[in-house]
C-alpha cells in the first residue's frame, strides 16, 4: 500500500479541530504534495518521507501565526493515524482516511 493519493485529515490542535485535505505524491521514499485546510489555506509539504508504513512531513503555516508543524503518521491500508508537534503551535493527534 502506498501513501500516494488524496486523504481527508482531522487534526486535533490545542485550540480545536481542523480538517484538511492532504494530496501526496510518492517517488521512492520522497513524499511531496500539499495540505489544504477547510478554510482554503494551502501549504506545500516540506521534508516528506515514507519509510515502510511511517510517513513524516512538515508544513509551514502563517495563519493564525507563523509555525512549522511536524507530522509523524502511520499508514494502515486506507487510514492514517499519528501526531503532529510544533514548537509554536503545541501538539495534537491526527487521523485520516483515503478519499
């Protein structure tokens, strides 16, 4: 199973839940793509990688405040689950499903 494709994510942040659409392209172990929040903000995937079922990537946001979020997710069939961490935005849980 590959992480390539489109995913719906629910990101539980300290200030509430955010929904996002993750569009991923995988070439070997390198992951690229975009993350689009439900409010329309789209950011590029930075430093994305896939090692077996372990997917990691960062995004840099400017709203509501500048922050770099690091995601560590586990791929299991058509689902993703894991956490994000950020020095600026705290940490939270992430769940997702392939669409």
